């Protein structure tokens, strides 16, 4: 199974429009960040987690030629505003889109033209919205050859959904992980987790909160994602290398910033 990080930036992306800070003007390609998203693949199964505004560019950049399903974490613009572009994958059949009821209702409102009769025009995606809340460790969501387990989270006061698959967990846009959700990720090997910046934030984990959560799991590879432009990739890597020494077992683990194009295979 392989996970490819296709976007690791916050809602502004990087570089930020009009910004001349050292992160946004960096020449390091790892400081060019699309909005946060990922591709999960195994054999002939391809699943996308979130379809942000750059979904078309991400699909082209990472050679996505097949799509079996979309998993959404939540319905903020930086995670769903590329959903129309899945229409190239749905010419002959509908694409299932899984998430929690609140997210699905937001998608239905945002993309209302998809779900009502319209003129043919340039076409529209065939989408089947499916509630994921009934799936769990005993009853996983099976897509092709991959089993997924939703991980309920909170993004401020907004419920969001992380995803567990194999020994991976992908948790972005969260500020609180309920104790019951820890049971779904405690035995993982790879953790991709929201880590916006060093300073606290109302709706996102900062670096320390991400590491505190990682320490409670068995993950030996931890990658923070959804970065703002406070620091360059190189600076984040240095910060995490120092911070992990304060978190017990993490001192001997891989703890690094994710970047667009990061590919992990287990």
C-alpha cells in the first residue's frame, strides 16, 4: 500500500498570494505546497483523500488515471473545491464520495447542480454521497483491495473525519481527537497529522499537540502536514528534530514535515 501526499499546505497554499516572506519566496521545491490532500493506492485501487482547488493539477502531477472513490475530511473550500474535476473519472459510472453527514450536506449544497436536472453543457460529475459513520474496525469500509476506517475528530466546533487504512492514519484539520478515536489508530506505523505552526490555533493542532498525539500511538514514522507559511521546510525539519527529543519514544522515530510528492509505502 502506498500513500502519496499531493498537498501539504494550509488554506492559502504556498506561496501565499502577494507574500514576500522567506518561506513564500524560497527556491526549495518543498516550499511549494498545494492544499492538503493525498492519494492512497494498492494494486489497482486508487482513492483520493480530499479534492481541493488544485485537484486537477495534482492529478496530472502524480499521474492519477483511475479513481475508485473519494474520502473527504470535511467541506471547507481548501478540501472540496476541486470535486467537479472528478467528472473525467465518472463518464461511465458514479464515483462514491464518503464522509460524515455534515460534510455530505455541505457538498450537496455547494454542488447543488450535480444533484438536480440541468442542461448538458460541459457535463457534470456523477457522484454518490455515502455516510461513513456506520463503518468501524469491525465493519471497515472496503474500496477495492483497501479497508478504511473513519476516525472522528473535531476541527474547532466542526466535526471532521480522519482515515485509517492498513498501518497508516491520515488525520488533518483537527484540534481535538476524542479518546474513542485513539483506539482506531493506536497500532499504526505511519501517521500523517495536522500541524499548522508552533503557536496555538483555535481549530488546528500546533506542532506540540501533533507530537503529543503521535506519542500516544505506535507510529514510528510521523509526518506533520497542513502547514502555514511561518517557516520553511528546512526550518520545520530542524524544529521537529529538536522537539521530538521531549516526547519520550518519539526521540528514536522519524518525525518530519510532509511535503508535496512525499510517497510512503508499506
